[in-house]
């Protein structure tokens, strides 16, 4: 005997079509989750890049500071050798120089670690990855006013949550269809023969249809509540997915609002910090002039220089934070706010 069997279920009450709809929605959900992961990795790469450029800016800042303090220390050494100043002032100058060098080495260490992290995000070996230093430039971003909330529909996580809800809704139809009869059309066709040599002759062909091969009609009578429990479970899963979808949408709105507030307030904070840097530089110049005139001690000059360095470091950190907030806003809006990219 050499036979093949064929079975076909007539979709009388939508069980098969609901199962197909659920499978399609699940496939789309998985695809959306894949794009969500892609967007997350892209945002992580951008943030790691800006963090690296922040360290480059700090490194350049401390390099200039070390150079200036080396010049100052050489000047103090000459004055000390000539007997113009005490050893205390020379020791203070050397302390500031050593402190600046230590800070510069610490920043170089942080940059190496950040570069390795970026290499891992890019799928490369840290030992073979190198990015030339490039200090961070200030990121200026103008968010268009009146952006439609429909832009959030292209967020992959929202699309995934919506497709999960659609799949759960389709599975309710599958569970309900279990209450109704299932009509299966079955058949077998092939060859039958008492002799092996006659098996594949045309006269040895055979076929049967319907109940002789399989069940033609199945009707549920009593199952102890199993089908009703399946329907209740499907409804519960749908309610859970609907709640997850709502939570995902609310979280998306929160992320957008948070980053819009961050950008707005960071812009104001950056403006105020620029004023602080300018004032600190002027104070440093004035203290140096007064020191040369003998009005103040060298300790005032050191304090003024420290203030300039601190304010400049805060300004660089604010610029980096603003860049990272920009990345977070683009990520929160599903990749930006260009209407052409809405698809």
C-alpha cells in the first residue's frame, strides 16, 4: 500500500480564520519588537557617541589647563630662584599642576572605557576599534510646534502592543468557535495491491473519502467547562494586552513630555551657564591683574582659575546632556518628527 491522506476543515464558525488572524498579528508584533530593538540600539549608539565626545571636550579643556599651569609653574620657579616669592607659592602652583594632570589622566581613562562601550554597541572588538578625538559641539535643536500625537503610532513598542492586543482579540474567536461543530473533509488516495510488482499499476489505484477515513463532523457535548474556561482565559489575556497597550501609550506621552521639558530647561540652563563662564573668566583676569599689582595673593588667582575650570566643565556637561536629551526625544517619537518618515 502506498497512500497519501488529505484533510480539509471547513471554516464554518471562524475558528480557522481567527487563528490565521492571530498568527498574522503575532508575526507583526514580533516584527515591531525587532524594530523597537533596532531603535533602542541606535539611540544607545548615539548617546554613547555623545558621551565620548563630551569626554573629548573635557580632555581638550584639561589639556589647555595643564599647559597654562605648566607655564605658570615655570614662571614661579624662576621667581622663586630669584628670591621674589616664597616656597609656599611655588608649592601651591605645583599642586595645581599635579591636580590638573591627575584630572586629565582620569578623563583619558573614562574615554577609553567609553570607546570600548561604543565598540561593543557597534559589534566590534574593543582592541581593534578607535575613534579620533573630536570635542563636542553644541547641539541646537528646534522642535516644530503643534506636532500631531499620531506620530507616536509609529513607535515600534506601541505598534507591538497594539498587534499583541489584536492577536489576543482574534484568539477569543478561536476559543468561542470551540463550542460549535467542526466539519472536516478527509480522504486518502494511492495504490493498493497484493503483489509488490503490481502496486503502481493504474488498475491498483484506490481512493476513499469522508467518514471511511476520518471523522466528518465533530460536535462538542460535554467537556466539564473546559471550553468556557478557554473563552474566559482568552478574554482575560485580551484585557491584559489592552491594559499593556494603554500603559505603553501613556509611557510614550510621558517620555515625549519629559524630553521636551528637558530640552527647554536645558536651553535656559545653558544660557545661564554661559554667563557664569564669562563672569568667571573676567574674575580670573581681574584677580591676575590685582596679583601683579600686589593687591591680592596668589591664592586668589588659583581660586579664580579653579572657578573658570569648574564652570567650563559644567558647560561641557550641559552640552552633552542636551545632546543626549535630543537623542531621547527622537527615540521617544519613534525616530523623529518628519512626516515623510511616518510610514
